[in-house]
């Protein structure tokens, strides 16, 4: 029986291992983590992450061939294949601060693997890491190996949150990079056989180690670049009277471009895009390629511009001040169908509004008050450290209240900001909401989900990213 162990029971490790266990009943899968609370949650009815379909998969395998444990060393020692899916935060100090990946957690995991191993192992990079990390890890493993053979593979995960289970069941591709040696090829085949239980073999791509590592950074950079491209267009649409949805539709019809990932928004968020691009930028700079670095840097600059532009639009249209005004924030997660708030644009928008002394009433169906308060008090990049090491917010921000209903959030508010595209926000009773708000009542739709004409008929002043502006907004131009 093949035994798999995954170090890191997070958004990637948890769902990926659950699906491997489901699809490969003869493989025993252990997911381990240093966080006791996280492992306890994986073993309970309230899983630590919200992901459609995940509960079902976990229930089918847990206790049979899927186990969650804090006994990291025991499970690593027993495993034939060890996946490493630990945090890779952006460095906040020292060389490469603000850009380079901090590989502390990776390195400590590698040293631990070397320490406890008594048999040959395949070690698989699952977290996104800088190109050539595999080589560094290989050095740590072989220098401490006591004669044990370690084969290192890069097998980046492409699942997106909110659709993780679907993505894992039917991946566009599985990518496995390894050494181009006899042992390397054998290790690639072993991992390929695991995925071949349910993934057609023509979708399993095998490459060298560095191509696999770079492909992951490149895929995320390309995806983020599409969003920054359409968001840059959204600013031009507002200035010219074009409608960004019509432009995206027309552009996406070109089969060379394709229709997906062209929705203008308040900005992209999530744990990967910004971090991976910063990483890419740093690697380019270290390799003497400043032009390439600057090209990718611009994707992040446009994303920051988009978030600032949204805040400026709110403040300028409300007579240049939101001081003391109640603003309802609908949605805090970085996208719908997840409770994840890592790098969510809501953090920057809320901080911008708080900077102008607004009072915020926030509602998200999957994010609780403690998380929101923590996010709004945390420093940039501090989110990516193991949860149990994160400091609790010293005191909650008084101008922020978190409520469990969109109607409570909007009651007596001057304006509404929609920051996550949750389906339930499309079907709210906007007439009832309007009746209970201060007038003039504003809606700022950062996700283009409301029916602009209908809301204008009710009486709202509506701003929707990249859509033609109404007269009020034209008369109150946003300051740059
Ligand atoms: C991303 C990649 O899609 C995935 O392949 C990789 O493994 C991890 O990073 P994720 O961050 O979970 O996945 O979600 P994704 O759907 O890519 O959305 C990222 C951000 O872009 C979200 O904030 C989303 O709202 C935003 N977005 C996405 C847009 O603003 N417009 C779009 O058209 C698509
Ligand atoms: C382009 C658009 O494709 C077309 O829709 C528009 O109407 C006019 O502009 P064209 O310039 O004729 O058409 O050729 P195209 O095939 O787009 O190639 C443009 C340039 O890009 C060429 O120099 C081509 O060699 C280059 N190219 C194209 C690449 O370097 N790599 C590619 O993957 C594709
Ligand atoms: P991702 O989104 O990439 O899955 P997460 O932050 O959700 O990232 O998960 C990473 C997990 O790895 C965290 O639960 C953290 O506690 C765990 N972790 C970090 N370092 C170690 C380690 N040395 N041993 C075991 N688990 C670790």
C-alpha cells in the first residue's frame, strides 16, 4: 500500500489530499499540520475552510484512508510520498523584503523530513515557490540524508478557491516536474500513476523541475494580467462612456483571447496573485532582467490603482467626505463561495474609507467578525504566517461593526459598497433597502452584479465599475 503524507493542512493541502483519498481508495493519505486547532477542525463537523462539495468528500474518506493529525514526524517517517504545502509568505524584512518569498517554513519542513526519514522518499513541492527552490530543498535533503534517496518533484496546484473540488475532479492539466535522470523519471511516473486514477493521461504534463516551478508563477501572472488589463479598460470606459461588459464580451469572442477571466472588478485578491507576481518580479531582478520585472510589476500597480480609484469615487461622489457617515460593506471575502480573506480588495477599500473616518457596517455570509477585525488591524503580508502564530488584534476598530444580514448592514446607511459577488446580493430587496437608507442613497458596485437601470429607477445613485456614469457622478469627478 502506497502511503502519502501532506505537510500543511491549508486551502491547498486539505482539499487536494481529500480528493486523492477519494479517488485512490488503496492509498493511505495523512494530512499533518503543526496547528492543533486546524487539525481539530479537519476532524470535526465544522471544517476549517468553506469550499462547496468539500464536506462530502471528507466525510466519505475520513477515518478510512484519509487522516488528519498533528503527529507530523510519525506520518512523514511512514510515507512513500511527502507533499509539502506549507506557507510561503512574502518576506517583510531583510534581503528582498516586500517581494521575495520567505522559505522559512519550507526549509524547516525539509530539515524535519531529512531528520525523521528511514526509507527512500519522493518529496513533492505543492506550495508555489520561487524557481529553483527544488534545487535548494534537494541540497538540504541530500546533505542530511544518512544514505536515504530523496527524489524531489514539483507538482504545483492550479485549483481556484470556491471551485476547488470541481477543479480537482476535472483539472485542465496536472503538471509534474522532476529531474531528468533514471530515478527522477521513475519518481515522476509514481506520482503520475496516482493522478491517473482519475485524470486522463493526456492531461498530465511532465517537465523538468524548473519549467514546472516557473509555469505556476507564469499561469498566475497571466491570469492576474488579464484582470488588470480589463480593469485598466474599465477606467477608460468610465471616461469615454463605453461599457466594460460590452467591451469584454466583444474582446472575449476572439477565440485567441477567450471569454473567461475578463470581469472588471474592484481588484483581484487571494493568496496567490500578488504574492506570485512579486516573487516573479524579484526573480527577474535577481537575474538582471529589469525590463521584464517592470512589465509584471505594472500588473500589481494597476490593481492598486483600481482599489484606490474605487475609494476615491466613493468619497468624491459623497461631497468629498465620508466622515461619520455609515457605509454598508457587502462582501469581504476575496471572491464568492469562499470565506478566505487573504489579500481581499475589501481590506484596502475598508482601510481607505476608515482613513476618511467613515463608519463601516460589514456583512459577508462566510466571514466572521474576528477575522474582519484581525484583517483590518494587520500589517501588509502578515497574514501568511501559520494561523496560530498570528497575533490577535489588540483591540477592535470602533468604527467597524460586523453584522449577519445585508438589511442590518444597510439600515440608515448613506452608501453601499459591494465588494464580493455573492449570489445573494443580486436578489436583495433593493426597494426595501432604499427606503431604510439616508438620502441621497448611493450604491458602489465593485463587482458589476446589480441591475444598474433598476436601481436608478428606485432612486439610487449607482456607480458600477466601467459602466457609463450617471449625471451625479459626472458632476463630482473623482480626484486622481
Ligand atoms: C488563483 C488561480 O485561478 C488558481 O489557478 C491558482 O491555483 C491560485 O490562484 P484563486 O486565487 O483561488 O485562484 O481565485 P481566482 O478565481 O483566480 O480569483 C482571484 C481574484 O481575481 C479574485 O479576487 C477574483 O474576484 C478576481 N477576478 C477573477 C476578477 O476580478 N475578475 C475575473 O474575471 C476573475
Ligand atoms: C492583427 C490581428 O490578429 C487582427 O485581428 C487585426 O484585425 C489586425 O492585427 P495581423 O497583424 O495581420 O492581425 O497578424 P497577427 O497574426 O495578429 O500577427 C501580428 C504579429 O504578432 C506578427 O508579427 C506575428 O508574427 C506576431 N505573433 C503572433 C507572435 O509573435 N506570436 C504569436 O503567438 C502570435
Ligand atoms: P495554502 O493556501 O497554500 O494551502 P495555508 O496557509 O492555508 O496555505 O496552509 C499552510 C499550512 O501549513 C498552515 O496550516 C500551517 O500551519 C502549516 N505549516 C506551516 N509550517 C509547517 C510545518 N513546518 N509543519 C507542519 N505544518 C506547517
